[in-house]
C-alpha cells in the first residue's frame, strides 16, 4: 500500500509540475488562453495558482508558478516521509 501511495504522490507531483511549467510557457505563445491546450492547462493549474496569487504583491511578473512548484515539492517530500 505504501509503495502505491509513494508512486501516486510522485506521479501527481510530476504531472502538476509539468502542467504548471507548460502553462507558464504557453502564456508566451497564447496569452489569452483561447486554444484548447491553454484552456486545459488553465483549468488544471488555476486551483493551485489562484490562492498563491492572493498572497503575492501585484507585479508585472507572476511568481506564483515558481512558488507553486516549490510548495508541491515540499508537500510531496513530507507525504513521502510520512508514508
């Protein structure tokens, strides 16, 4: 059971990290997010990024993806140690 949990946590962390990086990169290609790939990435990552943005000061650069990835890695390490 713990091996399954560890694999699940690793895969989920990896998938969310890839989605966040892809969204950040897609924001340069399609800033309005009107294509299907951007819309999917926004739908997947917005529940993670929106709460982080509330605590960050307004700036031209969005640091929420970086903070989200760091938090995902930290939470993943904690969960893997507890398992």
